[in-house]
C-alpha cells in the first residue's frame, strides 16, 4: 500500500498511466522525425484513494482498473499540491502551484468576508499562464473536455474546442490529433450527500447483505 499518497494524487497517477500508455508505441525519435502526434485520452477520477488492487488492496473489486494498471505505468511518488478539489485542479490545468497564481483558497467564488457584503472572486493568473490544453490547441490538437472545469479562474474559451457533457473527440476535423479529458464524478465525496447518493439510499455492497465475509473468492 502507498501510505503517503493523498486521495487526489491517485487521479494524477491514473492520468499519467493513460497518457504514457497511449504514447508507449511511439519511439520518441521516430515521432519527432516523422511528425506523428499521438491521440491522448486523459481520465480523471476524484476521491478514489489508493484502495484498489493495483496499489495492494485485497478487498476491492476493480477489474477494469486492474487491466488499465497492467497495461500502463505506476507512479509511486506522486503527490497533490493541494488536499482539496478546486485548488488542485488549478495546478493540474496550468502546471503551476495554485499559491503562485492566487487560487489557493477553496472555492474562491463562494468566499465570504465576515461582516461584509463582499462576496467571492475569481483568481486572475498572470497573462503568461496558459492552460496546457490551450498550448496543445495552438499546435493543431483538437481539445475536448467532458465536462468538469472548476479551475478557480473561470473557463477561458481559448482552452477547449468542445466543452460539455456531449463533447467528444469524434467531432474533430478529419485527420486532426486530439486531446480528450473525461472527468468521472461518481467517486467524488459530494455523491455521498446528494439525494439518491449512497447515503440517501438503501445501499447493499456487491457481495450482498451478509457483508465482507461473503465476498466471492478471486
């Protein structure tokens, strides 16, 4: 088990494994000389924690993640720059520490100054700070986000060709390379508190009401 890794660090580990796996068939020198630009799919999963088989857990049933793990690369010394969602997404999308661009406070747009009518703000990164999909877009990539943003500084129109729940790399121009980011919110902690979430329904684990003792053998 990885005792030091934070919950959201696993998101980045999964992300890197997918990116590396997508590029692994391309030799770097061959790619550079031939002008080949790989298509990249980035999958973000929040609040997952390292309690999956790939990181040593023997209780979890995660066959799809196990397969992804077996075909990818493990990064065992990756750490999040913030232990909470929105600031960490600032760092992810810009490649800069959120403290350096004024986005360190969680949910800045909802901030309230006690005793004041002043409410919320958006972080304002310096003009030279670019979201990395924007840089990819500038060199010809078709960029897709489906669909979470939450960057603390709004959602600049220059970042994505498509952004929303219907966004898909299949909509790109013929022959264009693509970068597609998909965010899966099923594991986000907020799902525990929403109506219909696990805390709001009579939830029974996959191995039945008898509990873990009845868990099927591998």
